[in-house]
């Protein structure tokens, strides 16, 4: 069903987001990174992680709490491993850290074929898909995971939430083949807690095995749900556990302490992990029928999505379609409710509000 | 419910498996690698990928078909990337290739913090969990994926099987903490085709959304199931697609041609991908409360599996328990049906058969 959107110039969006971040004490370069990232999220239809969510998270867990420190400097720790770096982010804005870490991974992959950057004392980076999409568009295979802000997910066969929704994001350089990068990007819970709250408001049942009640029993009653379950039973549980293992090895806090700030001398920070592979470092050079590496990848995709599978949705296709709509309409697309939320942000930081009556409206 | 097993000395098992591989034309070192791997699978209760399955697969797709070439030499291709290697396995026995590739990844990780080996023209390596478990026991973080032999899985929202069951395997060095390595290891389909056939024989219904009928519609009727579905809807589908993307970039065949040998001048081989990370390359050095890296990881695991989650099964726990039973009983444990299958193998290669009457029996 088509939905009605207002068209906002990207420059206007970015100016407001930068002003909001500056108002909260962030440095100009941090505010620019934040705005750039929010524009990417909005452009790709990631409405759960656009500027409205970013600024809300910053209020709850970031500069409004103790989780994020405007103007913090990243400390690059010494490493004896040339393809690996570890950074202490000192709770710098997640988007600024993630953009730089992915950039460094690309440099390492250019030299070593593969490179990794681990980040301790991190803050939320919002949408891992955005960083891997960016690297994939530039021709790289990129991966990131992080420990999510809160422990909201119950381990398989457990009772109490001790895992984050712990997302994984992979990007593949397929732009020359299908017009956009394939981006595989999701949390390891069946649904997000925000979805549970939405379904509670709307009186709708949850999918089975998505949440548990206060006794740790699975429930489809959103009003009784207090914690989430991993997707795919033991398989999604294993994927969620990976982020806790990687985070624990980097130096992250106990999952149940994460983002729950207290003056207890303990750590409360999540971790990020980034990895980039140069596609040429995978190429066996023995592509059948004289194909190039890219032609072989195209032939594989044509095979997977042939044979009656032509209507499958590819991971990243929705995001690419939304970006095409934005390009066609000449701006970022926001609903009326989102415009109202932006106007609250404008009021908070003393910027001028947007008048929906003066904005182009489109159906998408 | 306890099950009855016969205890087979590992040396006796390995001698028979080596003889069987030698009989099929494999070199002594290949036969040793095959036996070592089969013993590892049996020791860890991986009954779907023990020697019986290994030799059956070799018959169907390996030396009995065109998929595997006894005595083939691995060709290490030139690479300009110091942390990355690509090998042309020339269809050498999968277990021999995988052991060597994981060994090389460890060497690369020792130098660079992370290392990867991609393998073109591969043959089946059976159970990825075995290789990552081995590396994790030695203190490394290890990962492998491969393109499964046949395209048996229908992409999300598709109709025709064009993806392999495409497994992923991760191992983490937790032996000092919990007594065994955490191993997260599974295929990306809900069930294997072998399970569908078993349920068909037994007249049992399949789990929902595990398989499709000839029209591409989901069915729980095992007798109508012709292809599999990924676990976790679009999430497992994305994970399955990753292996096809990596395989396609390495040089693998089209999924629907894989292991379906024909003199068509095309490729029919799967690919392997291996990656090892040195845990020190992740360490931020800022572990709270004076903990070491390992102590911090232990604290994270204690947190995840505390709070009422003490009865959760950890990934790798079942395998570790089975190995403990084998150690306690002084040998590898096989059911009567498995002993019969080994005796068929012995007859095939002219070795002496095992007499169940003379074997120690245990309940596990």
C-alpha cells in the first residue's frame, strides 16, 4: 500500500541534524558524521535508525546519560599484528568511530587482503548495514557486529535476558552486477523490543517464539512479553552469542551491565568489530568459461535467482529501491509524523521548523 | 533416553578407515587425514558425519564419481596479499585440504592477527565444526564456510532449490574457561535432506517452513517434500547466500551445477573459505577490575549463563560431553547399526570385520 511522504532536501536535513548534535555538545566533525549517517539511513528507508532514533538514543544512553562523550578522541592501541588494530573509542560518537574504523579496515585489506579493527569503550553505531553498504559500494566485502546497548534477549533454553539483540551485517560488492550492494543485515532476535511495544499498543499478537513472559515462558501476548528470544532457536542464539564472545575478548562489559550506567568502577560500554576483505584476495583465477571474477559472481546470482526464483527479494533490494525513490523525488522522504518529530528536534536546538504545507508530497 | 553403544578402539577404527580410503586409491597421508577426521567426528557424537557418511559421500560424489581425485596436489596460487592465500585444491580429499588450510590460517593469524585461505576446486570437507574446534582448542578464533555439495534449498520467497545447505562454523578458545571450545556450527536449512528422508520413512511430519513440495509451497508432509527452506526466513536465507557469494568470488561453480558432474567444460566444484583470528589481536588491554582477556571472557559467559540461565546448553557442550563419554569408556562409541555399516566397509576393502559379541557395550 503506497504511503505518503514529504520530500526534504538532504542539505536541509543535514543542517538540522548537525545543529541538533552541535547543540548537544558534539564537535563539528562529529555532527557532520552523524548527519551523513542519518541521511544514509533515511535514504535507504531505514526508518527505525534515522535521525529521530539517533537523537533519541543519544538522549537515553549517549550525551544525555554517560554513554557517549562529545569530542572524545579515539586512541589507537599498539598492536604487533599488521592486519589488525584495536581502538579505545573513549565513548566517542558511534557513527564517527564506525566510519573511521571501516576506512581503516579498507586500508588494511588493500595491503593484507583482509583487515580488522576492534573497538573497545564504544557507543551505539545505530545501523551496521550502513557501514558495510558503504564499503561494499566501494568494491569491498565488509562485515561488522556489535554488542547491542541492552541485554534484552534470553539465551536458548534460558529464562533471563542476558544477550543483546546483537546484530550482524555483511556487505558484498555487487553494484556492477545488480545495481546495488547486497547487504545482509539483521538483529539476532526475532523482533526488536520496539516492535513488542508497538504490538502491545495495537493489541496485536506477537509471532510465536519471539518473546517470553516474566516466568521465562514463550508468549505471543505482547502485553505480557518482558524479554526477547533469538531467531531460529539454537542457530540465532549462537549468532547472538558470537557478539558477546567477541565483545568479551575486546574488553566489553558484562552484558547485563551494558549501557546501565553506575559509579561502580565497572565497565558499561559495548564493543564494535569491523572486518574488510579485498575481493581480489579471494579470487582463485580459475573462473570457468573465461569469466572474470565479477562475471562468475553474476553467473552464480543469475543461477540462484533464475529457475522460477525471479521474484525473490535480494538482501539490500528494498534499501536500494527506497534510495531510487529518493533520487527520483530529489530529496529524503519522511512521513508527517516524522516531520513533526524533526520539528521537535528543531525546537530543542533553536533551529527553524519545517512547514509541511510548503513541502512537496509524494506517494511511495 | 540412554542408548546402547559398542566401544571401538580408536586405533582399530582408524586402521579400518585408512584401509578403506587406501582401497579407493587415496595416498597414505590422505587416508590418515580421513581417519583422523572421522575419529574426531565420532568422538564428538557427530553421527551424521562419521566414517560411514564420509565413505558414502566419497562413493556418491568423490572418488566414485568425478568430485574427488585421490593423490591430487594442492596448488598454492600467487597472491599479493600477505594475510591471504588462495589454493586450487584440484579436487583433493576435503579433510586433507581443510586441515592444511586451517593450519595455514593459524600461521597467518600468528603473523597478521587475522588470516584467510580460500579454496577453489574443492571436495566435501564433511563437518566444518571439526576444523574450527581443533583451531579453537589450540587457542584461536576460527571460522569456515563452504558451498554444500548440492543445491537443495529454495531461496526465501522462491520456488526452486538453487542454494546449498551451506553451513557456517565458528570456534572460540574457551577450553581454559569452560573445559571445551565453544563451537557454533550448523547448516542454513531448517533440516537436512537426510532428515526429510528419515521422516518420510517413519511417516512423521516435518517442522513447519522446513521444506517445499513440487510447486514450491511449504509442506510438513515429508513424502511431498522435494526441497528445503532456509532457517529463520530471510535471515537464514541471507546466511546461505553468503556462502554462494564467497564461493562465486573464489571461482566456484553455479550452485545448480555443483557436484552434478558432466563433460560440459563447466565447473562442478564447491569452494571452502577459512579464517583464523589471533585472540590477542582483538584485546583492547583495558579489561575492567584488572581482569585478563580470558578472565573477562569468563565473566561475560558467567553473566550470560547466570541469572537463572544455568541450564542452557552451550554450543559445543553436547560434543564435549560425548567426547568425555568416549574418554571414560576408552574408545569411540558406535551403535549396532553403525558396527554393521563398518563391517560392510571392511568387506569392501578386504579388512577383517568386527564381532559385536566381543565388544564392550555401554549405555550413554
